[in-house]
């Protein structure tokens, strides 16, 4: 029998050991930023803002549409927007482009974040 993790061709399938999770997170963080930055820079995209209320029980949601369709980029941007806006939200990869939804009318705060990052946007 071979022990798991010692062979160069072995791949971790599942583990609840915090040391294994830390290794996986470290490997993902090494690869993710490079791929994300190259991918986002290669796109010539403009984010489109809109407010939606229909089908949400009267609650207002800020929708940022026409983003690059890359999960790592959307996940990180959504997390940053939720933290800085102090509200909930989600991202979606369905359709042709990526989409982020932030709860509430947070257009002003998101506009400031996008300007700081140098992202193009319209629909404010």
C-alpha cells in the first residue's frame, strides 16, 4: 500500500485536516491572482449598474452586469463589495457575462470602489 500524499502523482481528493486545507488554499492563491489579472486585463469590458425590485418582495438590489465571466474574479470582487458595503450579495456565471447582486442601493459605494480599481462602468 502506498501512503497518500507522498507520491508526486497523487492528488488530494478530500480531507478535513486543517493542514491539508491550508496547503490547498496556498496552492490556489499562488495560481489564482496571476490568471485573474491576465484574464481581466485582456478583456475590454464595461460594467453596467442597475437597480431591481421586481420579484424580490419590494427589496432593492444593486445589480452589476456584463462583468468578465471568470469565477475567481467574480467571487473575489463580490466578497470585497459585500465587505465594504456591509451587506449581503451573490455572483452568477449564468448567461453570456458575469453578474453580481448586492443587497440594497449601494451604487455610490460601489462606484467609489470601481473608480479606485480603475474599472469602467455605466448606468449610475
